């Protein structure tokens, strides 16, 4: 069993009525990938933000409502893109398997 929190990163302390959250986990062979880089690209494919994954392979962005691409870069893995839609008051969960 991987060390990622079931259901994603905890949203305790996040006012979801005011935020659009894109979060998820990066996995390889069922195990979390720490230190991968996850980029948030806007609907035109332009770079907006980047975060490293945590020790449990998790990441989070606070994004404007709309269509986004989550791009994952990790050593010894192909680049993986996942389309996601962010909506105010909701958490968009993304699982990336390398």
C-alpha cells in the first residue's frame, strides 16, 4: 500500500468556498514518487506554476476556475500530461501514473 493519503491531500484549513483546488498524487508501480515536478499549464499550454511532490508523492495548486493541464516530470519517466477542470468550491483530484 502506498503512503499517499486516501482521498488525496487533506483540505483541513482550506476555505473551499473561496478556492479552486487542483491536487493529486504521482505514482510509479503503485508507490508514491517524491521529488517529481508537477507543472500547471493554462488552457493555452502556458506555464503558470510548478511544485515538487512531497515525500508521499502529493501536490496541490490553487488555481482559477477553468481548464488546466497538469504536467509531471520525473527522472527516468516520460512526461505525463493530465487535463483537469478547476471549479470554485471544489477539489479536482488528479492521479498520475508514471
